[in-house]
């Protein structure tokens, strides 16, 4: 079994500079220096390099994919060197976090949860749950627990949501009004 590991760096040196990179984000005309380099090892040896032209990024190894989350898209890069492909999934919002499970990869935006299968296909996206940032608290079987806390000058208080993990349908929502401390 092959063992892959990925991490982000601000700078690279040999042997990474000898690899042909993949590119993620909006690449400037003159290429320029990426914000991040995503380096991947296979069995502790240099394997893959991604130049990420984005200010905010998250990365994980999931199934046969290197998955990179940037604000505007999620990129799936095949770890199979014989069938190397990159699949970009654009967002209508701002992607926030990656939540890998054995069966699915969940990705949160400001308002929704997206579910991808092992072939990098979008299985479902939830309805709009919030206008504030949401995060997955837990995934237990087919139940996804989600929390939302207000940010900035938001008028809403925190809320908790329960989604059906197979369909993305909202099962329940509990709103917690802001406490008045006056």
C-alpha cells in the first residue's frame, strides 16, 4: 500500500524545484511566486508539487485524491501518476473547510454543505443554512451535525443544524437567540 502525505510550504528547494508543478488558483501572466506550495510525498519520497496562487488554502489526502480547498473552488488531483487528472469544482460562495470521511468528502461554504463522492462527483449540496460561516461538528453514520456562530455585526445568534448525510436534507434546526447582557 502506498502512503501519501501532503503539506503546505511558503518556499521550496530541491528536490521539489525539479518537479513539474500543477497550478491552482488564478495564475498571473508572468507566473510569479505562488502564495503556497503543496508538496506531496509517496512513501516519504517527493511525488507531486502544486503551485497554489491563492491566499487561503486547505489540503488533505482523501482516497485517491489530493484535495485542495481555496476560497473559490475545490480541486481534486489524482494521485495515480498513470491517470493524472485535475478536477476543479467552482463555488457559488466561499469554501471554508474540508471534512473527509470514509465514504464522502464534505466541504462547507459560508451557507451550505457540499458532498463529494470518491470519484470527485458532487452528490448533493444542502439548502442555504445560514448567511454566517458554518462548520461541521460531527459526522456519525448518516447524521451530520453543523454549528453556526455569528461573525462581525451579524444580527443572528448561533444555531445548530442536523442534515441527512445521504441527501443533504435538513432534519432539524435549533436557533439560540443572542443573550441580552444588559
